[in-house]
C-alpha cells in the first residue's frame, strides 16, 4: 500500500538495518515470550508473542470510577478529575485501556524501543475489542508520529498497529494527520507541550465526520488535543481519543 512509502524512502541506512535486524530476530526465535523471554508452550509458538502469564498480567483499568473526559481513575472526585476541571481539551472524550505501569509499560517499551514488531498484534487485539465495543462504525485516525522518531526507529509504532487493525480486523483507517519535526515532548507539562506542538500537526486528508484518534500513551492530553483541534478545523465534528495506556500524573 502507498501509505508507508513516504517515510520508507526517508529512512537512514542505520534505521533500515535496525528494522531488518528486528524482523530477523523474530524469525529466528519464535518460541520465546517477547515480554519475559520464557519458553512458549509448543502449541502457542505459531504467531503468539506472549506467554500465558504475561498475557494474564495485562489487566485493563476498570470501567467505573474514571474521569469521563480523560479516563483517569478517580479517587474522591465525581465525574470529572481535578485536572480536567482546569483544562479545555479539544477532543470529546478519551479512553485509555491500561495504566502505564508494570507489564503494560514493559510491553510498550519492548514494542517501541526494542523493536519487537510482533507485539503490534497484542496492542491491536486490545484496541480492536475497545473499538468494537465503544465506537462501532467509526473511522480510526492514527496519531501522527514525530518524523525524527520514525527516522531514528525505522518504523512508526502507531501506524503499524493501525495496519493490523485494518488488515486483520477490518477497521477503516484514515491517515488524516501528519506531523512536522518538532522538539521532543518528554518531561514537558501540558501547557509547554501544547505550545510546543502548535503548528506542527497538519491535515493531509479530509477526515470523516466522527473519528477515533488512536495513540499508544496518553500523558497530558496535549497531543490528543492538538490533533483533535486540527481534525475539527478540517471538518470532523466528533473526535474521541483512544490510547493503550494512561501515564498517571
Ligand atoms: Zn511471558
Ligand atoms: Zn480527567
């Protein structure tokens, strides 16, 4: 398909080698769990990236007692968490499936930073369930990656998950957004992130009326909010954010 051509062409040789190496490793050692390294049961070897223990350790956040805007677990507040009372987000809702800690944090680390590409399937499986249950019929828009990160890594983690969602589960994916290179977001607060991002998200294709914006980690909500703003300016009327994990403040 045409969508991975633009950045494939821009990859440096070292990124190309990293990518090829990751693919080769997974072909050579298919019998080990990609999270704990434990041997997989014989019948689970074909295509299954996780052992049963690791699979069981991925426990989704309970659906009740969560902020209805950002999905942060609530302690003593009702409906809306304290930070959402102070903040105006551009998205209509956010749902994060897990807390960004323990096995889920390790899963994301192994996937993004150790290039365990097959873990895309595990992420897609959780997203697919949430999409089918909560947003039937809506179109998925991947949160655009920082092009510098894609060049360094050799691949785009969110894009790869969206490819599985389209091919394996039949979800409609609209690659409506692109991102210009910008400074790193890590360790910045909400306001700093928002001004950092301003003008770096651009629309490359008109989005449909209602979309689910998909990302791996929800931290301050700044990225989701900027993406939602761009999507709405381009004609979307509803943007619901969906992420694998929320990094609690
Ligand atoms: Zn394991
Ligand atoms: Zn909230």
